């Protein structure tokens, strides 16, 4: 996802790299996969380089992408149903809390994961009643134990906006 004013040709190049990255997994492990990127600002100099520069903390990758969107033969890869269900659990947890948790708190937890595992653990322990969904698949070697949570927390706002548009609320 890019801002509308971002150069189309650059966004298209990154989209092609994301598709290629997802297809690589389908050759390794049966199934269909989706890889995504929420671009905030700046230029993109290639997916691998971008992720190494922005999403590798203390030698560990904080992303769990790509995600499986079809059934496979095993549970080695996280599936998009868990992703979808988890975002809904977090959104419902935020809106049903006695003291509503501000959305910026979710962003703060996402930023804490981006600061390293110690900081992430502290931030997650301070979520005041919102529990992150259980995740049964262990992270790959070189991946943060919070990587799957980073993916869902980073996408939470965009997902909420997409749900609102589907329901006719037309949020930005």
C-alpha cells in the first residue's frame, strides 16, 4: 500500500518483488501466499534491501511475511485466516475495553517490537487487558518471536479502514 502521490512505477516494481517473494514459498511448500508492504515514506531500493534496513533489529527480522492464503499440507507457515482473526480480536479488544485503549498505543507496541525483543516484551505486558492472540507456529531462525504480531499490528489501521469501506462507512 502506497500513498496515492507515490510514483506508480516504483510502487509497481515493489509489487512485482512482493509477488516473486510469495511465489518462492509456493515452490518450497505447497500453497498460495501473499506478501505485502505498507509504505510510509521515502524511496524503495528493492524489497530485500528495504527489509534488511528497516525491519531487521538486533540481527532478527521483525516481519513474518509472506502469509499463506490457501490450505497447505502442514502448518509450517502462518495462514491469513489467523492474520484476519487476530486483527479482529485486537480491534474488538480495543473497542470493548472498559478504558478504551487508544490506537496510538497499538502503534507504540508496533514501534516497541521494532526496537527489539526486550522493549517489545515490556510494551506487550503493559497492554492493559488486551491480549495478543495465541500463535502456535514457531518463528523461523533469525526471526523475532514477535514478528507475527508486528505484521498484524502494523496492518491494523489499514485493515480497519478497509473493513469500514466494505461496510459503507468510507473511512480514509
